[in-house]
């Protein structure tokens, strides 16, 4: 499985057939290897951070002025720690299964990338979305979407047999630094640059997503630092009722993400990808938790989420590898030529909504609907860890020619595959 395989080698026409519909899909092993090869060839930067897509990087001036916007939305470095953190557990499991030094090095590079994202700002607890041209510059606004996967990825790497003693010490120190800073802000995510003193997102709200992520980060911090203060905070948070909630966080976790549909519209149609980390958190909490009644609640939420995600996988069958829609997003400077100063986050969001739609094309939406959402659904189900719906998950992974995809979210294919039980 170590050699990257060309998709077209695997796509052999069925005997005597000339119909594209009868083209044979690659094997599961071939599909996984191609996904891994393409991700590392085109999307992982020199620091070990996954970029959203291949495109011109923002400069220090872009980051300081907020181009295309101060949030960093639609830039190639929009979701660096989010994608890297979600993917790192799969990379660790890949390295465990193969024992290959190159796989171990991939996981190590990703961990270093996450540490880099938490080391380019003087604001405690700030996790940069990604790194621009000079290896330091970054947008001033992070988010809870970037912060939680940072913990998820580093926890997976720390708990594996990959880190050296020196790496473990560095990870533990940085996790403590970030967690202490977030605890001081009541788990609101701090901003940087011109937005110092502002916050963007948090973890103590009442939705399922907040509850699962907050409990995981507290427990993971304990697992990494071995400081019982964090274990005490975790137990306290389990029994707490968040503001505007009549259930404890553990009870909220038991209801799964359908509980969030009122707060976060379009979960089923387009937002399942932001729940892959929450599902992974429940799976990890089940392993870390000793109280069987709490574990049962986590299992209940895990199962509900998996059932809810099954419908998403089916959309993979509608993806055409020969589709030629335009991916105009790669030329972000032309697509988002409008700029104005953004003294507030509301101004930044307003600017992010202004685009030259004639240059956008339809490819990003196409990949989001028929690639990202199905593979995210597959990753959510695979986190059950028992092989449930394995055939459907494998069919989704085998659907794509990964060399033709423009967005890096196809890494969810590896997240799904390496969460399934290992079959030799």
C-alpha cells in the first residue's frame, strides 16, 4: 500500500464495455493511497499545516490589512489547524498500522504544524488559522473551529508511541499554556492583531457541539499534562448545566448533534463536516471515561450521530470525476477584489460576502456537496469503531479520483478509513 497509485491505473474498463458508468473503481487500498499521496503532494505546507486548496499565499500585508477579509475566510490558509487536527489521528493510526518511517514522519510533521499555529502570536491561547508567505504572518481572527481540533490532533499524537520524550515535553507545555489561557477567558477564543481583546467563538454554550468539544478538551488536557486540576474541571463540567440549558453536558452529549439543528441550520445538507471533530471527541471520551453511566451517554450520542450521518454518504454516487466546472476560488485575489478597512468582526464578515460571482464558478459547491459532505458522513459513522456500514463507507472512499479534487477536505476519506477496524 505504500506506493502512490495513479487513479487511471485503477480505473480499468469492464471487459467489452465502453460505458463510463461501467468503469471499475479502484480498490479500497488504492483509493486510500491515492488520497494520502495527493494530500501530501498538494495541500500540506512546509510547516506541516494543511491548506484548504492550492493557491497564492497571503502576504504579511494581506494578513495585516485583512485581505480577502480579516477572518481569513476563502484564503488558502482558512482552516489550517482545523484540518490538520482532524487529520492527525488518522495519520497516527496509519503510522501504527504500517510502521513505515515515512508515515511516522508525516504524523510528526503535522504535530509540528499544530505547535507552529500556537506559536506565532503573543496572545496566549491564540491558534492561527495558518501561515502566510513569510512563515509567521497570519490572520487576526481564529475561532472555536480551529481551536478544538488543535487539541484533538495533539492528544492523538501525544498518546501514540510516536513522540520523543522531548516532543512530549513540548506538547505538554504548549497544551498547558493554551488551556490555561482559555480557562482564563472562560473558554472564549481570543483574537490577535488589531482585534486583540476580542473573542471569536467559545465552548461553554448549550449546543451538543459545545458540550462534546469542551468536555474533550478538559479531559485531554488532563491526559497530556497529568495535572489533576483538569480532571476536576472535567468532572465539574460533566455535571454542569450550560446557560439556557435544562440538561447537563453529559445529557446533552447523549442526544447527539440533532439537538443542534435549531442553532446551526443546514447540518444535514452541508455542515456535517464541522461535526467530525465532535464525533471523534465522543469516541475518545468513551475510552478515557471510567464511569459506565457517563460512557453510556457518550455511546448514545455517538450512535445517534452515526445514524443521522448515513444519508449523507449516498451523495458520493452523484460525483462525476470528469466534471469540468470552474474552480475560480483558487484565484482569490480576482474573486474578492473589493476591500475596505474592517474595524469590527461584523465588517470582516460583511467583506467576506462580497465576491465577483462571474469568476467564482460552481466547482467548490460541487465538491462540498458531493465530496466533502459524503466523506464527512463516512468519517462520522466510522468513529463508531465497530465497522458499522463498512461497505457504504468503503464505497464512498473509492468513488473519487483524488488527483482531480481542488479542496483538501478529501482527507476525510483517510479519517474514515483509519477509524474503521483494521482488517489485514
